[in-house]
C-alpha cells in the first residue's frame, strides 16, 4: 500500500484534530446543562446536587481546555501529532472506561452510549492511523 503524500497526511491530521475539537466542544453542553445531559443519556433532570454541579463544572472546564488544545494542534498538525496519542490514551480510553462502568452499574443505558462508543472508536482509529502515517514525515 502506498504511503499518502505529506500534503494529504497533513490535511487529514488537521481535519482529525478539528473533528476532535468539535466533539469535545459539544461534550461540554451536557456537562453544563443537566437537561441536555439527561436528554442524551437519560436520568432525572430534577435530581441535581451541588456535588454533581461541582464535578461537572470541573469536567466541563477540562473538556473545554482539551477542545482548545485540539484547535491549537490543528495549526501545526504534524509537529503536534503527539496530541493524537494523548487524546486516545488516556482521554478517550478514560471516557470509554467511565461509560462502561456507568452502564454496568445501571446509571446509563447501553443504547444511550452506543453511538458515543462508535464515534470514539472511529475517532481513535483515525487518530492512531494518522499518528503512524505521519511518523514517515516527522523524523
């Protein structure tokens, strides 16, 4: 199989970073709005607590920060390709692990997180593929 050109790998990596940024940016919404969160993942929007709000506020700020990091990486995608791996391990792996635990404990239904798992699997596969393809051009 031929290796894609430098221009193609650069463009695809930039697009992948921007897809990740949009994904993370959208993930902030259910963290800041209990109603959006329950619409997506189920639950009772009236069962809110200060502790839950505190945890979601911290999570939302970290997710917003990662969103900006991915946008920043898109400006120099090959030079910042290491962020692809950091996004897969531990960020995406941690999100998947947390949702698996939530499904097993009955906190959220499997059907509600299945689209998320599919999306994260596709993003992870793309990030890993682009990391390895870009290694040909970054030595």
